[in-house]
C-alpha cells in the first residue's frame, strides 16, 4: 500500500494536543511535544541592528528564523523591525537566552513572552462574561433620529424599552444604548439632548432587569456627563468610539465608578473620519493606539481588566482597511484583553455587495460575524440579535467545540 500524507491544521496548543492524542501520544509526552507543534510569527518593532543581529543568530541556532531589513547585517541601518519565526518551544528557549543578554534584549524577551502568553490565553472574565467559552452578543439600540440603520425607530422611551425587551428575548447579552449617531458625516449632539434620549431608556431597561440576570447595559457615548448619568441609571459599560480621547474627563469618570470601558479606535470625528483615511499598516497603527490607550487608562485609575478593545471597523477606514482588520483580527489578542467587533450592516459590506440600504446587508454581516468568531473574537455588536445569536452558536460549535 502506498503511503498517504496530508497537511493538518494546528492553530494553537489545543489543536496540537488533540492531534497528538489521535496519534496515540502518551500523556507524559504531551507537555514536551505540544509546544513543538505550534508555530508562531512575532514582530518586534524599532530594534537596534545590534540587537536584531543577535536575535537572528539566536533564533537560527534554535531551528527558527528571523527577517530583518537589508541594512541590518552591514549596519548601514541603525534601527529595524524584526520578524521572528518558530515554534513555541523554540521561542521559550530563545526567551531564556535573551534574558541574560545585553543591548535591551532582556526587555525584548519579556515583551515576546508577554505577547505569546496573551495570544494563547483567554481574557479574564468581565461583568460575569466568561470569555473563551462562547461569543457574547451586544445588541445595538439607537435612540436617535439619524443613525444609518435604525434612526428614528426607537426615539421614544417606550419604544426603546420595548426594543430592548425584544432583544433580551432574542438572546442579547449586552444592550448598547446610544443617543448620538456616529455614522460617517454625523453632526455632534449636545449633552442635554443626548441625556434626554438615553437616560429614560436605561432606567426603563434597568427596571426590567431587576427581575432577570441579563443582559448587561452599555452606553454608547463620548461624553463623560452622559456616561456618569448612564452609570447611575444602571449602565455597567461605557462604549466610547473616541477611545477616551473626545472628553478629557471620561477616563476619570469610568475609574471613579469602576465601570468597564470599550476603547475603540477611530481616525478623526464622525463628521470627518471618512475623508480619505490612510495608513501605512492599519493593524499596526491600531495596535500602537491600543498600547498607549491602555497605559493611559490605567494611569487614570481604570483597571486593565475592565478594558475591552474594539478596532473600530468603519471608523476612519476604507473598504480595504476594514477587510485587512477582519483578516488579521487574531493579532488584537496580543494584549490579553477581550475584543469587540462591530461590522453590522456597515457601508463596506454594501459597497462589496452593491447594496444601498442597511437592511440588505444582513447576509454580509453574518459572513463577517462567522469570520470574526473563527478569529476568536469575544463580543459581536449587531442590529439583528436573533440572526447573530444563531450564527454565533454554529460558529462557536465549530471553533470552540464542546465548550459551547
């Protein structure tokens, strides 16, 4: 009989362990063998060429490899980015070696170690959400006259509460209430009007939730006064599309109330964000923004474990930028924090499919949800909760197996 070989998919330690058990590897050998079966590529930015050359030689000596700029070997360049390639076992050996080196290499070792650990670990629970077990669904409730998908539908308090109750019955884990449209080109709403729109709805939902265990209430706002009033009315999450930058008091309000914050990346304001946005590397720039934002939030008193990240699909991004973010969503796991993604009915889906109205983009939305879950995103933000929950159940069963 001719030999038969095939390529199998091993993306993480759990995949490696499952495949080795199928082969019949003894339990005692798994801890040794599994790290040798999982490949990782790690990028380190702005390294001295001296450190880069040591990194390359040390990784090569362990059977891995490294890529640097052309000017690294002859020192015609002073600084370079470095791409390291290897198995987890090779990285572990490299890290131990680098910790005893000079040229800033111990700090680089710690950064590599932290990134690898965060990438493979589940984010810690937030507000009772056990991340890594399943995908959580955030239902969008816009109490605005001009939101791109449902503007004007739920403007009265009664209609807003009724819609929230409907989303609860459909399976929403979080209800995200916004009183200011952040669609491209939207004008800013004054503080008094925003409060008038969101607080009655939050209070109404809170009275419903007094008899239930879910969902969590989130307020979608850039203003600290609205956030504070919303928290006092019953919200637990502040979803700030400006990444805590629009209002200098937002971080202090969140810290004072021990609120969870969703830090989203955006470029410009809703009024200007789609005016020819450009990036050298959209994912790299967003990661840099998150690194700084997390540090700033923690300095303001927000616990790191009360932070959720959102790369901001459609907020200062072209169609290609949005697709690149979705393709590389797993890179945002490097911080070890939960990741939220909102693609629901957005214009990039319509541009790809040639669909003008928001409601026509539902099937495209479901495709992005399935892809996001395959990248192990933690929260999906959607308009149609029932469809999203159904897509999440199937996707979770495929990605997370019997953990669902």
